[in-house]
């Protein structure tokens, strides 16, 4: 299973920049970019902070997708 997310879409709908979101949850803009591009898997604590800031349920923001063979 692969961890996927809808972070970019949700963040853009809320009219937040990567920098603004990062600053509000205590990480850098680069961390937000890496999460959006699936290069970094956030800790549960960070995922919860991001979901809370975006006012969305964590399971709507982050989800698992099965690997298709």
C-alpha cells in the first residue's frame, strides 16, 4: 500500500501557499512540497496538525492506495 494525499488540492482551495501552511504547522515550505510530491511521509502528529489547520478529517487528507500489479 502507498500513502497518498490530497494536500495540494485542499491547500489551494483554502487559498493557502505552501509557505503559509508550513509556517502554521511548524515546518518549512520544502516539507510541504515534499509531502505534496509523495517524497516525504509526515509523522502522525504533523498529519494531524495539517488536517486541523485545513479543517478537514485526516482520513480525507491522507489515505492508502493499493499497489496494482
